[in-house]
C-alpha cells in the first residue's frame, strides 16, 4: 500500500501538469500513488500522461467533472488512507510531501496539513484563512465592500491573518484546495460546488484543527486554468450555492441582489 495518494485534477494544463508530475518523481521518503483525473481536456493532457508517466494512474473523464467532482473521483479511487489534493500548476520541493505526511502521522489531533506556497518569482502566497462569515462574504463580494471600504479592509485582515507572513508554522481554519493533505475519510468535497468555496465548506465540517508548515515548499503558478469570464460566472454561482447551504435562502437572495452590480461590472469589463 502506498504511504500517500496524490490526487491531481487537470483541465487543459498539459505543460504545467508535466512539470508537476516531474517534481513528484523527485519526492523523497514516501511511496506515492499518483492519480490524475483529467476532466476531458482538449490539449492532449491525458495522452501526455499516458506516454510520459506510465507510473501515474490516469482517470480520464469523458465530461468535465469540475474541481470538486474530479477530486472526489480521485479520492474514492485512492489506495492510501492519507490523500493530498494538489493542483496541476504546482511543483513540490523534494521533501515537501514527506514533511507534511510526517506531521499528520505524528499529530492525530490535527485534521489536515498544508504547505508554504510561493509564486514562480519566489514571493510567498498568502494562503489559508479563518472560516468565512456571512458579513465577510457581503463585504468581499458585493457593493457593501465599496460602500464600507474600511470595514472591508479590517474584515479581510482578520480573515486572512494579516499579522502573519507565512514564514512560520501556524494553526489555520481553511487550507487551500491547491494543496491540502488529510485522511481519506475526512477530505471528500461538496459536489454541489463546482470550483470555488470547497475549502470553506470542508472546514465547516471539521472538528479538528489544520496546520500550515512553512518548511514544506510548493511552487504555485495559481489560476492557470481559471483566467476567463466563464470562471468568474462559476465563482458567483458557487458563492450563491455556498451561501444557501451555509446560511439559508434569504441570506442567499440578499447576497445575489448585492453582488449583481459587481457581476455586471465584470461582465462589461470582459466585453
């Protein structure tokens, strides 16, 4: 049995996926099972995996199952009791996965662990957050944020740990979906969500804390497959689904009303 199952959901990120898989070949100290769930890519991603990475378990889909559905396909197929969800636009340092795996194994009171993520130019990404509240959703993604800019700034500072530079370890509420390691029974995502807010939804189900490890390093290109207005539409769709499931119909309707001007402005900008 592998020590760790790594699940990577790919959608038209062939070249980045190749670099990701090459980095995993250099991982030290663990027996890995690598599962790539390809969401019906049109760029030859699946063929590349078959030809260049015979050790990888490829689950090629005929339809796009999105981030949550694709990850759940990989999680259910995983042989290890510990699963890492990893984006295809990442490259792991040789010791990163072993450091995370050892922490989770030695600390059963923790639900999950994540790594320090850096942009290609070396800047540290400000990943992880506290759990999102309904007022924070309104301030971050509706006209209220423009009407109350100081409240929005203070709210975001609290939510995203403005006092922390990500150069030290810390307990966190919400880990990034681009790099989350958990026990298999805990990590299934909400498939009512397609691409956004699965980390927040997952965090609300957890009864144990999560840990950020600064010594585990992951290079992350970020948003490599979500740079389009179509992705923006999915974001607002998922936000409303998340809002309905967590807070109810009336708060969702208010969120819809107050976020529409932001959505329309982004639509006009895209045109």
